[in-house]
């Protein structure tokens, strides 16, 4: 679902279906005070309210809540979390609806429009996360049929992946229909006898892989790193042809970055310095995401636990 944008190798995560521009909000009170002007300051500068976009995958939640909780607890900021698709998040920069996107997966057309075009957005440095997108199979399947991790052999096994939804073709499972993927193009480019079928969400995609491993059933699907689920199941990646620009036969490697409203970057807010300094690893993100998805913690509680356990790293961001 590309909403008209032809970008087969961008993050694969903005919706083509209009959702409410401002979805359910979670407002964190600043140090017990409803007036952020009376909240604590850093470097003599007050922290104005911050609007934090939350895109629909748990790894993003991990980024957003760790930084958001630090804004609240250490800088005295009021933080409003806004559950938005990627495209709507970017559109919010100019209107003041969004100040921060914590995890951007490329999106060159959006960079061109909002960073280089109307200058309503500013890139605030890399997160430290390295993003990998590809096709994966459950561990049992890779062990039983080692050659299945080579794309040249996929058609040999296509009938094993057939479902009622894929018909006579093998089923390639994708996640949320709002995730923009290149999978249909890759299937066509490589002349594979497969059909993209949507699981419906990240959680449903994870459950499909979990069930396939538990029951030794056949499953192949789109998946990505960083991703906490690899702490539970070491899914095996199918080796597609090496990525080259314009190939439509694989995904590139993504060095994820942060994007903020230009007005926020110029505001002098200590919250902007925190966003700019934020830098962690895939393992860090996966740990917080696992607290949320596997251990059932709230995003705020998960962030607080990680913050308490990683004081030296956190303190470096707050300098």
C-alpha cells in the first residue's frame, strides 16, 4: 500500500488507508505538574511539550518510550504519544502535530518532500540500529530442507506453502497491510510461484512463525531486524539476489535515523538534544521490545526498566 509513492526499498511501513490523524494519545504528566513552564529545565532552557509519533511496530515503541520517559523524568517535559502511520507522521511536522519520529527506514520521497523541499523536517542523526528486511522460514524447516534458504529452490517447494488464500501458488506471508513492501515485485522479478498474503499485523505475523515452528508446518514470510522475536526463535533468512538500486529483487541494508520538526530542532529545547544524542544497538531495542511483547510490560514500564539498567548509556545521551 504505497499511497502513490513508488519506492520499493523504503521502510515498508506507512499506511495507504487514512487513519485518524491523531489516534489514541497517552499524555505523561511532567513531574506531577500540568504546567510544563514550571517543570525542571536543562541548561537553563525550559522543555516545551513534545509530540512523539509512534509508528505501528514494537521496536519503534521501544525507541519512543525510552526517549519519552527520559524527557519526562529527567528533563521535566510533557510528552504526548501519537499513534500514526509513517506518512501521516511526516505530514505532521509542518502543522506542529508531530515533533519527533524516532525510527525512519529510508523513505527518500518523504525526505525529498519534507527535508529538502519545504524544510519542515530535519534529520537528527542515526539511531545506531541497522535494519534488515527479507524473507524468513522457521528453524525446523531450514534444518529439514537446508536448500530452502536459497531463493533458486523456492519454486521446488511452492506447493508445500499453498493455503486457501494463496490458491495454486505458495503463500508468502506479510504483516500489516499498511506495511509497504516490495514482495510482490520481488516475486515477479524472480519468476516465483508465490502470492503475498497478509497476516494482518506484526503480532499475527510473529504468531504464524511461532505456530509453524511448534507444529512443524510450512511457512515463509516477510520479516525484519531489529526484532525481539529472534530472541525466541532464530528464524532462517532466505538468501535473495544481492540488492542493487532499481533491481526489485531484494531489500537494502538500512542505517536507521531520527527525523524531527525543524521548529523543534531550532527551539533550544533540551529534549531535542536528547533525541540527537540517542544512540543504541539492535540488542538494546530488542530487549525493550521483548519486555513489552513477550513479558507483557507496558511500554512505559519496559522503558523505565531498561533505563534503570543502563545508566551510563543514558547519562551519555543527557550530556
